[in-house]
């Protein structure tokens, strides 16, 4: 765990200096949110539409920055050095934790803005927060392993979203459903199936990523 922390610390320091991934995700989210709000205008969208728009913004915003975690290693030619100084498990968990922190940081700004701008009324904040929490783990887990796969490709940006979408589709569908129920019902039990699905997916994708990463990283 110490080596994973050191990998995380290295990435946090690099991101603090460049702010590439954070700016990419945040600016994409703000531009998309602005475009959506102007498109809808005075039209009163229902919980189904607003829930879908929120998760679409979160998904495509995260896709604009999560791949950078491994692409940066290839572009700066530090991947081989990283292989020498630590094991693949520490690298995977360090990168995963960085992506989780990155997503949470963006959501702290984007989600309140979305609620305010779109006049999105949430009835059950417990369900809403849990859906974002488990969904972020799923997005970060899937995004991390896909980023490792496409890091050596010449068409990194295009491939990342294309490969990530079918893998992360269960997160989007369950997140939309859970958010919709959080907006219309006060009962946490109404979204229990969706929350369980989000939690299960996060565990499965993280476990699968951990098992496969060694083969991908050392390919």
C-alpha cells in the first residue's frame, strides 16, 4: 500500500503542476452543462430527462480526462521507469485512487451547478449521494483499466471513449435509474436494486482490473 500511495502522490503532484486532466474534465462539463441549459431554456424537464443528462455529462466529462493517467507515462517515457521501481498492483491502485479523487473533485463542483442551473429537485439525497459515490468508483475502475489498454495506441483519445462506453454502460443505466428514483421518492428502498448494481459493478470491475492489469501493463 505504501508504493501505491507513492504512485498516487507522484500523480497528484504532476496534476497540481499541469492541471491537465482536471481542467479537461471540468471545462468539458461546464461547456456541456451550459449548452444543455441553453437548449432546454424555459422548458421544464422531468426527472427522467434530467437524470439522463446528469449522467451523460458525468460520463463524457470523465472520459475527457481519465485516460491521461497512463497516456502521460507513455508521452513522458516514464512507464519503463515505473515498472522498475514498483509492482503492477501498486501502480494500478495508485492510478485508480487518483482517478477516483479526480472524479470526486469535479463532481463537487459540477453536480451542485447542475442542480442549481437545471432546477433539479432531489427528494432523497441519501440515494442521490450513494448513486454518485458508487457510480464514480465504477467509472474510475473501468476508466483506469481501459486507459491502460489504449495507452500505447496512436489514437488514444478516440479509442478511449469507444472502448469505455460498452464496459461502463451498466454504470450509466443504473446511475440514471437511481438518480431518477432519488428525485421522485423519499424511500431509500425504492432504489436498492440500482445501488446494489452500482456497488457490485464497482467491485467486479476493480477486481477484474487488478487481475488483468499485470498482463496489460507488461505487454
